[in-house]
C-alpha cells in the first residue's frame, strides 16, 4: 500500500511489484541503474508518484541516444565502490568507450549519463553494458 506523507505519495518495491506485475529484482535493478528515480530510506527503496510519471512519460534513455536527434550528454566513468576512486568525464560516446576499454577490470566501473542542459542524470549503466550498447557504433 502506498504511503502518504502530506501531499507526497511514496511507493515501495512491494507496492510497485503488486501494482505493475514486475519482479522485485527488476524493480530494484531499475532503481539502482537510475531508470526509475527513487531514494533508499534505511534498507527500503521508495519512489514518488512524480518519478513514476516521468518514467512512463519519457522514452528509454538508450532509445533517445540512438534516435535521429543527437542528445547533448556528458559521460562520467567512475568506480562502482570505494575501492575504485577513479573518475573521468567524457564528452562523446567514442571517448567513453575508449576510457572504459583502458580500464584493467571493467566490471568495477559504471557510466553516469548526464544531460548537459539540465545537469540531470539520465542513466546509470554498468560499463560492460555501455560497451555492449555502443562499441559497434
């Protein structure tokens, strides 16, 4: 059951699972990857109604990049945990691919895709998945 805090409606992973029919693992993966905006409070994820509306109103980030109109993004390649503190900012997909390929252990990195105009995070993607998506371009 969604939680109401004043005018704010919060949905838990369990709520989204029950209402959307997606597995809890899939919902958590979407949250970790930034596909759905949410916040972790303690050990539980919560999603606002506005974040759900945004998710369903916009095409997937991967589809935006491959469409006819190029988007103005910047890419940050960074470690996925405290063990890897490296971070490098790239302006193009090609530069980002080269940066990832230069890493010794690709699985320790992720790419944050940021819209240059709004400075909003559009997508958070594992480095290996980024390579699979864009290496052949």
